C-alpha cells in the first residue's frame, strides 16, 4: 500500500501480505484474503490508516469498494461430507461471523447461489472456475479470464481437483 510521508512525498506504507485472512472452517479450503476497502468517495490524502485494521464486511455500500482474493477449495470427491456437526445453516452462520453479513447473501434452497448489490470485477488468477447464473447457463473460466458480475444471482464452482484463486474488486451499487 502506498501513501505519503510528513513532507508529502510518495512512500510505501506497507508491502506485507494482508493480515486479514479469513478461513472458513466449515468449508475447508475456502479462504478470503481481505486486501482493501473504501466507503463512499475515497479521500486521497495518503495519510489514511489501513482500513482492514477495522475488520471486514461482506460487500461495500453504494459507491464503496472491496478488493479481495478468494481461494476456492478443489472439487470435492464423490461422497465427500462436511466436517462433523456442520450444517448448511451453521456454515452460513460461521461465514457471517467471520465476514459480517456474508452468509445472509446466500440462499438456503440453492447452495452457493447468492446475490449482492455490487458490480464485481473478477479475474481467475490460478486454476479454473465455473460461473452459473439463475437461467442455468454455465461459463467455464480459465487462468487469466475476466468476468463482470453485474449484481445478478449466481454461483461459483471449482471444477478441478486443485484450488482456484480469484481476485475480485466489488463496487457497491443500488438496485433500481
């Protein structure tokens, strides 16, 4: 992250990997790397503290942004079961506990399907991913492919036996 020193000169404020790594225990391998977020029109003084020190949230409000990486677990083998005691409801609860309100965006009757009031710019960094929309259409994305997810109902699935890493920049919008 860059900023400014007391004299107003551009400096590196941090070159560390984010300290805000969120692992979802009920879905082993699902990991969120929370990199940066803004709300409303960002101020560009260069003196702002790292916003991730305040925690994270599911999605930004109107005009806000969220930059995150998500590592999706490999396709589960035939007969795979979640960890003992984990239910769909408890998994969504864990997600909302660790990333406030995230679980609320997911549908109980259609696992993985969710909607947010954001435009999401997504890039497959490593691996492959499928994106399914509510009309049943599925697009297969490979490393380097980009997608604009425009506030529509959708589900992500990793089709490979290895993790998939995606980068997302979400911009908060308003339905209307």
